[in-house]
């Protein structure tokens, strides 16, 4: 059985913009899609992968 993502949301910091990503819950993990083209699909990651990604963001690993 394939689960469909639910609860799509985007950051409150991007509320006035349309060029951002949205995150939804799929199983125990997360799904990510482009808010400009929701019909293009999404990719999903495990809960562990999502936690690692968020930890890296908070640590500034992707800062320019």
C-alpha cells in the first residue's frame, strides 16, 4: 500500500512568496514538493533523513 502525503505546509517566512517548497507527512517521514508546480510530484524521505536535514539546516551547513 502506498501512502499519500498529508498536511502540506510551507514556512510562515515564505507566506508572501510563491517560489518555495512545501512539506507534508508521509508515513513516519516527510514529503517535499515545489509550491509553484504541485502537480509535478514530490519526493519523500524517511524520518531519520528528515531529522538529519533539519539538523544540518539549523547548524548552518547550507548557508552561503
